[in-house]
C-alpha cells in the first residue's frame, strides 16, 4: 500500500505532482480503508445531499466549472461510477462524454481537437468516460503513432489542462484501479449472465494480453500528468461500493472550499436584483400617485 503521505481523505490516493518514482505495485486495488460494505454504503448515502447542494451552487453561481476524468482498465467501473456517484446531481448541469475510438475526421486533426469542444462551461460539471488520455495509453500500447509523437503528448495534455484550470475549471482525474484477477472474475460473470453478455466485447479479452503494457502506460501518464491544478487520484476499485465512496469523497472534499464563494456570489446577485426591484416599485408608486393627482 502507498505511504500515508500519498493518502488523501483516507479513501483515495493522490499521485504526488512531480513525483520522480511511481509504481502501481505500491497500491492495493482491494483496499477498503478497513470499512465493511455496510459502513461504506452508509457513508456514501450520507454524502448524497452534500453533493447535491454543492452541484446546485456550482450551477447557479456560474463562477467555475468541473471536469471529472475517469480512466481505468476494462470492467474497472467507469459506467458504474457515473451512474452511482453522479445520480444525485441535477442532469441540467451535468453532462457525460464517452470517448470511443476516434473517427476518420477526428484522426485528421490534432488529438485534442475532439476533446476541447466538450470542456465544461461555467456552472457545468462534465464527466469524461475515457478521455484525451487514451492517446497516451492505447496509442502507446499498440504503437498507433511514432514514439516521439505520443511522448510529446504528456506536455501537451498538461498545457491543455492548465489552460482549462486558468479559466476556472476544477479538474479531478480518477484512475479506477482493479486487479487482473478481479477483471477476470468480472468478465466471466458477464459471460455467465445472459442479461449482461451484451456488455462483452472480444476486444476485452484481447486487451487483457497487454495488461503489463497498460500498467506501464498508466504509470507514465499518472506520473507525468499529475499536477497541482489537475491531480490524479488512484481509486482502489476491486470493491464497487468502495470505488463509489472514494470518488464521491474526493469530489465532495475538493468542491467544499468553493461553497462559501459561490454562496457569496449568489447573495450579492440576489441583493442587486432586490435593489432593482425596489427601484422599480418606487417608480411604479410615483407613477400611481401622479395618476391619482392628475385625475
């Protein structure tokens, strides 16, 4: 397990920005902070109302935006995280984008071309289910572009995320970390369940053969692209309930410090509107009194 200094909020593990060495072997995908499923579920449910309030303030204040990046091996639970953690937010202020294999048109542009239009505007929360990081993961593992090209992309990604952060975007990136044996169990469970077989893809089994290569690619991406303004968090994901709890806790704790600013903005906005209303009513009263006098 990672050292305590890497641990945040007692649930997730923040990849130290600028770390010289980083290995996923130091992390246990089955970690659950000593919690039982029952206790973890209760904690998760207790956070629902808090996340709902924070997201409503984000949407109303229009001061910041939030970008949540979800990455992980097949079956790590990206879809499940979206459906469970984000179930309490207002759909009006939240969007999900799942980035599949690039289209011919997308391949004709730079690798960030298809991503940038989906960056969240003020007040919005955007969730990337897979993301621009595929271009330093799949691309690297399968040698889809020359090495010198994907090597440049780490710096380009950092510059892109720095641009978003400078414009007020709060960026949180989660690597949902499951073990290879756990992935095998989940794939088998899907195969055994007729109602879940639609989730299977032959490609899932092909990609398993590249497990070690993907681990190396993830370690490089997490090391090179965990920055103060866009940190990476390793989320132990062998336990689905714990995965949901850890993501929700980091999200809530990160946004909590913004609440006061957003509330203050809404109070000031309300005060300005109230003042305008008062002026309108004074004018209406004066017009009414003048009409009475003239009558």
